[in-house]
C-alpha cells in the first residue's frame, strides 16, 4: 500500500525539493526524523565510481559509529542489505540482534527499533535512508511505505537512471 500523495511529510519534502536541484540533506533528514519521532538517522548515497554507500548526512550518531559508517559496502549491515535487496530492512531491537545483520559497532548507537529503506528510482539505487528509535519498535507497513516514497522522490530528484 502506498502512502497518499497528500501525506503532509511528502508535501514538505516536495516543497524542500522545489527550492533547488540538490536536496538539502540535513533539512530533509530533520523533517523525516521529526515525523517518525526518531532521534537518530542517516542518509547514505551510492557513489557510482566505487559502488559504495557514502554518508551524506546524519543526526544523533555517536562519533565512534560515524567513523564506522562513513563508507558502507553493498550487502553489509542494514543499509548495505537494504541497498543490495532494494527492499527495506527492519529490526525491532537492534541491541538484541542475533541475525548477524548488524555489525557489532552499530550497538553503540544505543538504538533499538530501526529501519533502513533504499532510495530507488524504479529499480535504480540512489542511496539508503536510515531511521532509529531508542526502544523496541516495529515500523508499520504505512510508515515503511512512506519512507520508501520519500526515498523514491529523492532518488528521482538526484536524477538516478
């Protein structure tokens, strides 16, 4: 199920994108985090030359975590898996993850409920949006679809083909 085109957050994102060719990532991230009531979030963009995800913006990540997520290989961690699968990756409790999805350094975020959503223009990857809450939380299908819709709009703005 897709979020309605009139979703207030999508409207805000559209307004922000109408102000220039390149998204103002810190501002976009702030609006998304406020809407989802998440203190931590990140935007990684796909660097075509290296094929790696590079950190473009973040909020709330402790310095040791920032160092570990500056560059993420496709397929590694939540963001890397979301990029590889071109599907959202979610954990209800990052702190208790035993799946091997989460690198041990990610627990330094002190977050639990987390969602990594690929930013796609069609099936073409532009990057990954990540958000997290400090308590156990499962993002609903509507919440996941909204973050995917935001990612799709951002990917389109970046001109990913």
